[in-house]
């Protein structure tokens, strides 16, 4: 099954969160929807949501002195970031959500399912 992503519904997204899987490595990229310009990721939370109670599998935050990044590779920590939930290997076929916040106060989210094949995942359309 390919690596599949869906946008979470119910709220307006301010940034687009793209997920990619290359050689088994998953990355998340944040991009502004309504305007151009760089974004600086400040918070990423990955949760397993497909079975039973949702649980956080990875959570990282960027203090003000952290390096500005618009892409994070799971479960690597960018310079200056802190984590309070360490990344565990993804389970193929499990549904996950990723919620990303960027400075100043924008956010976006996406559902995804890791699979057997590499691929870029768009913004759900």
C-alpha cells in the first residue's frame, strides 16, 4: 500500500503540511497557503490515531533560539529543538496524524498511512 495522506477536516488550515516517504524515511514540510515566504516550524506532534485511543508517538518543540526549519525528518531533531515524546518506528497500515505549528501562530495538520512504496504526498487534492 502506498504512503497515503488526507487533510484533516473541520477547520481551516493556515499552512499546508506535506508528507513524503523516501527509502522508508518520512519527512514533513510546512508551507504557507495564503501567502509566500518562509515558515519556521515551532511544534510537531505525530499521533497514532487509527486504532484505539489516539496516542502521541513523537512531539518536538522549538525554543526561540532554535534553527528555523520548514522541513523535519522523522524522528531526527533539528538543531535547538527539544522532544518530550521520542519517535518510534511507524507501523505500515497504521493511520497517523501530524499537526504542525509555525511562527508566529499558524498551524496545519494531515492524516497519513505509511506504506511500502516511496512517494510525495500532496495537500490532499
